[in-house]
C-alpha cells in the first residue's frame, strides 16, 4: 500500500540528533530522504560510540531508510550538486551552525524565489533571531536553559534526562511542522498560498519550554516551583518508586480519592487509613510523605515484587516495573505486538522498533542504515553527471 509521503523528497543538511530524528520519521512515512554528509567521516554522530556491532547507537536510531550523499560544501562544485538536488526537492531540513546555511545561499529567502513550493525547516538551539541566536546549543545546555534540570533530580542535586530530550523535542516539532506545511501547500482548492512552500524555524529551547508547561504554570507569578523529588511525583503522593521485600522496586501512581481508598483497603489492607486526617486528601498526603511512606514500606516489606504488583492490579492502581534496557529489549508487550523488525546496516541486520502509530492503511518504511556516501554515485548519475564528472569530483575530494 502507498505510504503517506511517497513521492516527497527531503534533502537534509543534518548532524547529531534533532534534524536526523525529524527526517527519519519523514522517511518512516515514505519520504525519500537524502542525507548530506562530509566526505570521509560523515555525520559526526557516527563516531559517538561503537555499541551496535561497531556502529554508533545514536546514528543507528535516527538514520535508517535514508540515502547518504557526501559533499564538501566548501567547494563550489559540491554546492552546485546540492542546489541541483534542492531544485527537485519538497523539503530542506538543516541544523548547521547558526547562519551557516544562509552563507551558502541556502536560506529560505534565497531559495523561495526560484523554488516557491520548497519547505525549508531550520532547527537551531535558540531560533533565527534574538540575543541568543548565535549561542552554541547542545542538548544538556538546553535542558539547563529550559529549567528542566531545576525540576529533575533529587533535593540535593539536579539530574539531566537519560536521553537527548531537548533534541528529541525539537525533532518532533520539526517533523510535525513539516507535515503541516506539506498539508497546507498541497490543500485542494483555490486561494492565496496554495502550492506555496514555507519557512519553519524550530528552536530547541522553545520545544523543551513547551514540554515544561506544567512546572511553569505550577510556579505561575512567582509561586514556589515543584521541588526535585527523584523518581517520585513532585506534587502527587503516593506516586513513585517503592521497594518490595525481595529487594525489587515497583512504580505506582494514585490519581484521585477513589483510588486512595482502594489502595488502603486492598493494597495496604487497612481501610481505616483512608480517613486518617494526615492522609485524607492529596495535599495532606503530600505534606506528610515521610509518615505515609513508612506505612507503605512496612506493608511492602512483607511482600515480593510480584506480590505487590498483584495487589496493585487487584485494586486497579496504575503500576509498572522499573525496567532497565535489557528489560525494555525483552518487553513482552513489544513482542506481543510484533513491534520489532530487522533492518539492514553496514554491520549487518539489526533489530529496530517500528515507529509508533500503527496504521491499517500502510506499512512504515524500514530500510537500511546507510554507510557514509553509499548513494553518492547513484544520486549524481540521476542528476545527469557522467562517470568522468563523478570521477573529477572524487579526485577533487568534493564528494
């Protein structure tokens, strides 16, 4: 069955995570994604580690189903190749250093005249303007600027997210913004703007700031912000990890007073506790965490991890195992829903998660992770370059 973005061509000047994560998802939906890489080393994320049969974990995750074209964009001949590709593309995505694309004549302003249908998506740390425009931005730095570290960690020390949350947020907003721009460009009917491309300016700071909406509003007009509370919820209790008698840990969460009464009666087997004046509302449970935690752990100490989970399920209290990466790889729910599929790579076939959002109308694209420059010759031939021209570009190290 055809995929939603079949026939769409995306050219990406990308490295690291934010832009590659955006374009991989466009590829999942059928877009042809041509990834521009530096001759030789390629995207520097290829060298982050060697955890996947010699390949980098970040790169494998964000770069399947793409074509790799090597170009040294400092050379005019290579830049000409890129501009020829863009002439037939629907989307240009870039997360180069601030101003780098514009200096090469690849800004939306420069490209929209000759290519009015082109969608240009710029991904940066702080956006195309403002006092922070030229400031370097890495994921952890944006976690800091966006206040994420102020609400994550323990009372004694902040803690960063264990994945690239600012990059992921920016990649997601770039992905959805490109989809919206394609829909707007290709809407049926007449009217101003029909068939026109768009300029999308995605900021990592603004993306993660959007995800910080709850703690921001909790601290509205100078109110006390939510405290750092390790793996527990900052303002709802009990909501977090609790130890069982066999040394395991269980994550549980209560959302309302009905669940609190069930928790007391079924899990703690002390129905009278539900009306204890210290604990008869979330605000009072939150204020008396230490006393309530002691009572919970006293009961849980008599139970195995499985026993705690069984009681929580019986009471219909939300719960989860605290999985590690081995547990996630082996998660029975992912296996039961057939969420794993092997894809090719320069290191052989490797497992990959199907993208979220299973559809009954199409199968997502799950093609190979490319080697550096794997598709260079084929792309250049498709642009009309002769064998001699390609050889000359290679001799000049332009590709």
